């Protein structure tokens, strides 16, 4: 009986940890994507075009937060942990950009197959967005992921509790 209780508490603790990590990921990504949405709004306003699609930023953050959790579950980007932090940070950033791109590709493939359309990579790139927009979106994700994975790597090396305390606790009392 005691083992079953310990197992339930362990599962509950793991669940709470996963949900907390997901919410932190989503909040960070939502802030970054909302900032880029605001920037896009300012650019388009110069041409008298209204753009207030902040919901897309939140949905994108929710999806990318889950994609990051899935990638972490599969231990993507591991292997350079013994190197200086710049290497695993850049490596994970690039690996997760490719992983997100693969998810986006699969999502589009399913959408095309669902509608019974023919699928080619060229049509995917050109129909959904031009090459310039694809590269710009990749740059935005890179800029979002770089500090994200840098902070995660700092947490891995120094401990997440220590990083949390440095950012959110009064350091005079430590």
C-alpha cells in the first residue's frame, strides 16, 4: 500500500513539474511572439493596414511550447553538455528550429492530404509563405529560442532553483 501511495505522489509531482515547465515555456514564447506581432502591427500601420492578430501569437506559443516538451522528451539536442555552454545552447537552438520546421511540414502535409490536394515541397513553401517570409520566421524563432535555451542550459549547469532564486528572490538574503 505504501508503494502505491509513493507512486501516486511521484506521478503527481512529475505532472506538476511538466505542467509548470509547459506554462513557463508558453508564457515566454507568448511574450516573444506578441512583441513581434506588435512590431508587425507598427510596420503595417505605416501603410494604413490594421493588424491586431495577437491570438496567433498565443496559439503559436501553445503549440511551440508543446513541441519543445516533446523534443525534450526525446532528448533532442543532447550530446554537447560537457562543452562550454555556448555550444549546447546553439546546438539545441538549431536542432529545435529544425524540429519545429519538421512539425510544421507534417502539419501542412496532413492538411493537404485531408483536402485531397497534390503535395510538393515547392508548393508548400510558395503557397503558405514566400521564401523570404519563411527565412524571416526562422530568424524570429532563432531569436526566441537562443535566450530560451541559454537559460535552460544555465539551469542545467547551476540548478533551476539557483537560477530561479537569482531572478526572483532578493539576493541580499542569500
